């Protein structure tokens, strides 16, 4: 549980740091995002990105559990 908490806090720190760094400059217009938003396709993009991110997180957690189990068996 402690490993998960540390990983989550690191993730939040990275996301917060990049968001703060990007928000300090002048906003540049993003035409592609406006087009996707007006067509309603931005939700599909967000859903695909969320699915990929969730899959990566689940995969990493499973690998971590397997490695932890192997380390316990080795000792």
C-alpha cells in the first residue's frame, strides 16, 4: 500500500508541475482541439487516452506484484 501511495503522489506532483509550467506562458490557440471539440470527437480522444493510461497503470501494478512475490520467494 505504501508503494502505491508513493507512486500516486509522484504522479500528482508531475502532473501539477507540468500544468503549472504550461500555465505561466501566454495561451496559444489550438485549432485542432477546437475542431475536435466542435465536432464532439474530443470525448473519444479523451476516452482512448484514459483507457490507455488505465491499462498501463494496471500492467505496472501487476508487474510490481509479481516482482515483489519473486523477491519474497527468493529470500
